[in-house]
C-alpha cells in the first residue's frame, strides 16, 4: 500500500500538538503513537546502472557518509592581522530529493561527473513500510493514552475529551479525530450492571423474607440493614480511595479524509 504524505502530516500533528497537550493533563502517563512512520530519504538503487559503473551499495553508503554531513565550518581571518573576519556557512545535511541526486559519486576520465541520480531513484518516503494504520478504510494514526497509577479514569477521560474537542477545531483540512475506545464506556457499564444487580438482590431479599415471615415489619428491618450497609460500604470505599481503575485510559485515532 502506498504511504501518502498525509500519513506524515497526521503524525506530525499528533507529535507536535496533541501528544504534549495530553501529557500535561493530570493523571495522564504515556502517550503511544502507532500506524505511521517518520519521513525518510529513500534511495532506490538501479542494479543495471550500478553494474555498468562497477559500483556496489557500500560505495554509495560511503559517499553519503562523506558528503551528507553536519560539521562546523570555521572562519577566515581568525587570529590574524586581517582587517575582517568571515564566518563560513554551508547548508549541511540534504533534505530534498533533487539535492540528494546532485551528490557526486566520482569524476570520469572524460571530465563528466557521475551523480547519485544517475544510478538511483530518490524520493521522500517512510522510514519503514512494515506497518500502516487504517480506520474504516481511511489512513490514520492510532494513539493510546495510559493513565498514571492512582488517578481517576473518569476524570482523566473527561479532560482528554475536552482537549480533543478543542483541538479538533484547529486541525488542518482532511484530518479528523475519532475516538475508538474509552475506559469510561467500561466503567459506566460496570456501574450500571452493579446497580441492576443490587436492585434485583434487594427485591429478591424482600420478597423471600416477606413470603416466609408474612410480616411487613420483619421485612422492613432487613431492607434498612441493606441500605445502611451499602452506605457504609460506599463511604469506606471512598475514604480508602478504592475507585475502579484501569491501565489505559483512552484510544483515539487521527484519520485522513
């Protein structure tokens, strides 16, 4: 599958804006990014051209190591009697395919120059093509947010949701934030199941007690005991900080339209 520049645009937006903003939220821990690689200069060597000029890949690697470098250039006229001192500047590392193609491999006997573009195709691409991220058929960058130990998952998710809603308004055209999974869904479903179970248990206890004792007063006493036990248990849990927690907080995706 082809990796388009939008992949890199999406990842850069996540790394430059969303990742740091999410990490600043209280209770957020690690923010992992999946599904898109970094930009890389891809040099596709032409075997027939390489053989024609008696070259091998190690020759090209050596040329790149010599000519595509970042180094201090120094100055002219330093520590001398010259009236002026000049600082040398040069571009340094090459970032465009056209410039990379102009790297000289060697000078031929007839005075012509053999350049990298003569033996290879050069393009900007992905550093790795081992994996791609897609959501509903659209290319995307997957982000997984982990909460810190002891934090409240519901509060963390609400803060992240508010941030994503705010950041969605400033995304470039063609980018969209889609929430794939939130721990809040699991928490709220768990709480709802617990409430349903408690109500069913209370009704069942009242029914059984009333059927066997046939006395309304004797039925009310266990009901009061259940309510008091729930209140005391809830207070103890709140004081002890035993709130439902989980390892990851939110998974969302940046998809490309």
